[in-house]
C-alpha cells in the first residue's frame, strides 16, 4: 500500500471532537489562565482572595443553560463517568435491596460497566434494550419494564451513531411509574438545547470537555431530588467541620475535597461562548460539516457509513480491505488527520453495526471547516483506493 510521505506534514485536521473538543475558544483559555494566576477563592473555606467564586458562577451558568435549579442541585465531578458512578452506585445504596434496572444497547462503558458490576454482585438484574435503526424507543423500553424495575439509565446522544433519543416522553412515562431515570448527556450537552424544566428526569449527567468547550477534568450532574441517591463518598467540605458525619446540605452532600477551580472557570467561559455564539448557529455549522463529510464519503468506493443521518456531528465508517485502526493510523501519520478508531467504549453498538470489530469515527465541532471535511474525505479516498489494490 502506498501513502504520501510524512516528512512534509500537512496542516492538522482534528476530527475527534466527540472524545474531547479542540481547539477550545480563546475565552476559555483566558479564563482558565486567569483563574490559575490568582489565589483560589474557596467560598466558605478561605477568607476572601479577590478572585472569582467559580463554583457558584459555574453552577449558576449551568442552571441557566439547562433551565434547571436550584443551582446547588448541579454537582461537580471529575467527568461524566464519575457522575454516572456516583448516581448508579448511590441509587443502589439508597434502595438497599435487589431490583431490576434497564439500560440500552447504545450505551458507553461509563454506564454499562457500573451496571454490570452491580449485576455481578447480585445487587440488580439488568435488561439491555436493543436499538432499532439508531435509536431506542419508549415502546421498546416499556417492553422491558416489570414491577421490580426501579432504574433506567440511558444515553441522550450516542457517541458512535450520533443519534439523539427523545427523552421527554420516556422521562414522563418513567416519572409516572416511579422509576428513577438517569440520562447520560455527555454527547448532547452543548450541542442541543436541553430544557430540564420541561423533562421530569431523575438526574442529567454532563461532561465539561466535549461540546461545552471546557477542559478535561470537570463534569457533573443535575439531580432533581437529592434524596433519591445515597452518598457513596465522604470527606472534607469546608463546612460543618465539627461533625464527623458528612454534611447533608447541597451541594456538599455529593462534593468532597478541593474543587477543580480551573475546570469550573473553563465551564463558565465555555457556556458563555456557546450562549454568545448561539446554540442554533453552532448546530447549523455542525450540520453543514456533517452533511459535507457524508456527501463526500458516499462517493468513495469501499466506504461503509454506519449512520447516514446522525443528529450529532459524528460519522462512523469503515473502509473495505483495511482494519479501522490501521486506517486511522495512516490518516494521522500521512495526512495529519486525527480521528478515533476501535470500539469507542461502546461495545454493544459495535456488536450490532460491525460485528464487534470497531470502526473509524470522525466527529466535528464549531471550529472545523467544510474544507477540512473535504480534505479528510480526499484522504479517505486515497486510503480506500490503495486498500482496494
Ligand atoms: C455517551 C458518553 N457517555 C459518557 C462518556 C464519558 O465521558 P467522560 O470521559 O467525560 O467521563 C462519553 C465519552 O466519550 C460518552 O461519549
């Protein structure tokens, strides 16, 4: 197989935004640098330092962005995985006896692994509802529900198929049936308007470093009723220090130790960037990028696209005659195009779409251009042509 020499490096094209967005808006970088330049202001813990109260500012920004409150019901964690672990294990602890839980075939391992661990302990029985086409319907979920069902954990947006689930009717049904609903919004937060005032779910999980344009190391969840989930961690909060019992008040009930202040600063600036640019404008740009890329890919012999009509800027594909990881490696080394290959931490999706082999995923963000999409497609055309020989 012949490939262009990699001594003349072409400009970097970053198409791995579903993993983590890059670049970050300038104002995010500036806010993080500004936060780190000053001593931390830890509200309730230290005397005033003159710098910003980032925990409160970030909670208020999230509450306004997701139309939910009070702000103290937004809890900060390390990332979406951490949030899902706190919620899933905390819910099980609160229930205290074996129950039935449901998840879907679209999930990321950050949902599948905590649930599987609980299943292996005998704490839950677990049903995995398959997706039809690229989504999971309320009708399919209803078929899995039984009198012992207490929990449903489901992704809002698939990181492989780019499909968005219609969570409102699902939330309404589960709420009416007293089933706790955790939504993994890792792929949708920052991409779509999410109005939590209108969706009666138990908890909504987000991560900072993807479409919210924050830095890695910050994520969290909104919880409507904090009493629905028991705490699984205890430690310092800077409050109620006279008692050895972990405080009950929100948000410290779920937050322990020193906060990720730069991460919170990045979230404030990321949300500000999204709001000032407009979610509509961001969505439109992402749609243009995705359509351009798919239109080009369709013309390439040997390319199979697994999601021709994604809701999110995520396109998964394979090239005949070449393993996905090799294709990704060549694109990175020879063309300086960064994609992601393999199973994308979503093994059940790949079991269905490509026999568990994995695929190449290109994912876009506001800072990509349609020219980059065309250049990436040209590279894929060359890789496909040489694989065909
Ligand atoms: C759907 C989905 N859920 C959860 C996660 C985990 O996010 P984090 O890396 O922030 O823990 C990801 C990350 O790729 C994801 O795509």
